[in-house]
């Protein structure tokens, strides 16, 4: 989306700074610029709008209702699509606010330190197109167990694939299979809307195995055309409750003629916090059979080091919440550096998730990260388009 197509509301109590921000946005060619002198005034305006602004530019340090409280109200009432946080406060606090907003389900494009400039605002607004994982028209739809079961019976759940690229040479070496629900009307539902339902209703085993089957089938098809890629598939902790899971996954993979060494199973860190004997049994046997094991979203749970100490992981995925904005946020960069150093000592392959900018790519390359994944390379893509995505991918010139 071009800047002239955006509507931006500036929420700033200081009159001069508010007018300055509006002037800078005008210089960038932003289509429509709105203003509010405080959070109460902004909420009143937003509540009466038929179409909410694409972006809110919010100052944090405001009297009465501060920007943090304001963002909480905006997120809960869905009064904006994205937020840019503006403040002269310490970077650690800005990072906390960004994390809070994301926890509310509101996308934060960037934290812009004052004084604002056209370049800072341009860099922030340029991220708007990557902020929406289209399509998003499923967000308000209530998904029931009957809906999911019917979709599974119709074989509507399919993997989309996001490429993984070696930072050292820019070569695409693998893809992550991400579950999507293709509805009869052509809409695509993202996993955030159906995975919890599938887990709660005991359908997650069937769904995971179907995604694994389809991912393996695509891998074989790509290989016939000369494209050899490893595949990564997400696995729920609930999938690991039955000790027969290791044998089932091996049978699925080998029935397609795929070597388990070319398959990585990604386990979200928070989902392996328990030490159930059955889960450890399955993970150990999967590794014995040759599968790679990845600790996904590393650093977002509470027992990262414990997991690495007793589960035979072969890969560590740095969560995108650390990668996003890390080139300009010392604390995030420090977390990435520490994660990479730990991975080197444990001989783990490292994948940096959520890479959206050239600066983030360059930072990971400089720090010695192995692989990058994110919108800078490609969005999740249907299997029949992966060959074209790989063919047109070019390593950023840095």
C-alpha cells in the first residue's frame, strides 16, 4: 500500500510535537492525517468512525490516559489495524509496550524514538504491507469443532510453505509447512483460528498427520523437478502424548519415499515445558529414527535451558519477537547474540524467524546465524508456487 492510501491518526498531547508529526506525515504524502490531543479524545473519535485508520501514531507519555492504557483500549475494541509507538523514553520500555500490544493482538509496526524525522516515519510506515498476513477476513469468525471436523472430512486443510534461506550464500535450503484451511468459498483461514479448537476436540493428531503427508508429497514433487528442500512441520505437545506417534510419523514419511533426515519437527518451546515420560519417549525415538527436532519460538517460554538440556534438539528457532527491530534495539540484539552463542556450543542449527528488513538480514548474517525465514524472503505460499518463489528469490545486496 502506498503512503497516499494510508489514514494515520496522531495521538499526542504536546501541541507542537503533534503539529510537527502531522507536517512530517504530510511531507511523506500520507493520504489522510487525523489528530487527537489525548487518549480520551482519540477513543471518542475512533469509536464513531465507520472505517478505522490503518495506523495510529501514539505518544506514550500523556497525562490523564497514558499511551499504554490507550493502546490497551484500542486493542480490546479493535479500533485500529496497526500502531506506531512514539516516545523519548528508554528503549527497554518501548520494547515492553510493543510486546504488550502484540499480546493484545494488535500489530506494532515500530517504536519511533523522538525527535521524529521523515526518515524514521517512512521506515515505520513502510512496514505496513508486511503487517497483515492476508487474508484477514477470517479474524472475527467463530470456529466450532463441527466446522473443523467438516473441513477435515472434506480434506480442506493444506500446508502453505515459507522458504528458509542460508544467510551465508542466500540459498533456499528448506521450507516450513504451515497449516492453512482452504474454505469452499476460496477464503483461507490461518491456524490461530483453528489449532486451539483442534487440540481441544482431539483432532490435532489427524490434522498434524495430514499436513505431514501433504508436505512430504510436495517435497517429492519438487524433487522430481530438481528442487531439493528439507521440510519442517509443526508438532503439538498433544501429538506427543501417544508413544506410537514416532512410528506413525516414520511410516508417513517413508511411505512417500522421503528420508526422515530431511524432515524437521518443530515443537513450540511452551508446549514442551512438561516432562511427561511419553513425550520424552516420542522425541527420543523420533531423533533415533533420523528426524530433526527444532525448539520453536526459543526464548518465549520459561524453561528454555531446561528443554535444551534434556531433549535432543538439532535446531533452535529464534522467535520473531526478538528479530523484529533488533538492529536498533540493543536488548533484543543481546538476546539473539546469547542464543547464537549457546547454539554454537550445543552444535545446533539456528533459524532466525520473522526477518522482514534488510537490516535484520544483515544483523543475523553478521552475528553468524545459520538460516533466515520471513517476509523479506517470502510469505507462506501454496506448494504449487514454491518453485517460482525459489527461482525469483535474490539474496539482498548489503
